[in-house]
C-alpha cells in the first residue's frame, strides 16, 4: 500500500498541463500554440490565445475555468485568484445491480452501458445500512473498492492495506465514485509500470491520454469487505457486485 500511495503522489505531480519546467531566464520565448484543447472529450472553445513559453503550454485561467462551467474571481487586496467549480452533478443510471446481507446493501450504477473513447465514465456505488440498528465496522482504506477487469481477464485494483473505522446509523449510506485516477492505474498496471519511477515518468511523458480507459469491454466491480468491531479480521464479511460497460 505504501508503494501505491507513493505512485499516486508522483502521478498527481506529473499530470499537469505544463509538461516541463525550465530555469529562470531573462528571455522568454513566447509562441502561439496552434494545437487543440480537449476537456472531457469535448473540444474547448476558449476565445483566447494559448501560448507555448519555453516548452510549456499556458492556458488563460479565466477562459479555462469558464469552459469547465466554473467561476473565477480576483481579490486585489491580497492578489488571490479564486476558482469555484461544481464537483457533483445530477445523473441517472441505465445500468445497476445490488447485493445485500443482514446489515448492508451494496449497489453499483452506471449512467451508460456504452461510452465513447475518452468520454467521462460515470460509475458509482452506494453502501447503505438497511437495518434499524447502528453498526460500528472496521474496513480497509477504501470502504468501497473498485476493480476494473478487461475482456482478457486482467484485473486492476488498488490495494487495501490499512484499517479504518466507520459508524453507520440506521439508514446511513456511503457513496463512492469510480475516479479517473483508477483508469490511469489500470493502464500503468496493464503495462507493468508501477515498479520503477523512471519507467512511470517515461511513460507519462510520451503516452497519449494515459488516464483514459482503452477501447474494449470491461466488468467493473464494487466490493466492500468489513467486520464488526466485536469480531476478528478472519470473520470479515464481503459484498461484491458488478456491471458490464463498453468503450467504443
């Protein structure tokens, strides 16, 4: 788990619009960037120029924020830029499945059965206490763990190595969304690139859309493994439910 956390930190640092950093210089070489900007599989229309400066691409923050349906403001008193963006959206599932035991129900949803390549994949899961009792449980770092399995049988899943505790009152539920980061981890795992940091950096420097799930058919599984505080780890209960999705 420690190694995976380390790579996630590295990935977060590397997945930046600016692909490289250069030393300070008295001369700035600025050129119009003639390429395209695509956000969530849609061509962005910024109505402002994008520039390439010393090998890095710079996008106007106001134009970028507004193209992503966000709001931007500036406080001149302390020279602070504020960006606010909606993090959640309304969505309806077309695929779903559920499994339950005596205490909890685990439900998985997808807004589509078939996605276009590069289109945001909207899959989420919900764990709910369907009893009238309060449950104190222990579990791994992810209360709901997602697994992506491709048609070749390769499965990518984050490791759950630490112990956490949660309390569920009657009727409580926990929601979790399959994050874009999981697709990046799938691609890295599939290519055997989570062992050496230099291999990971080389891949991210040359890969096109490394956090996009490749075309194919997949089974996405949501899993919860928990045990009550009064029980031993070897008495853990498991709920697991899956749905099929395709990327065309």
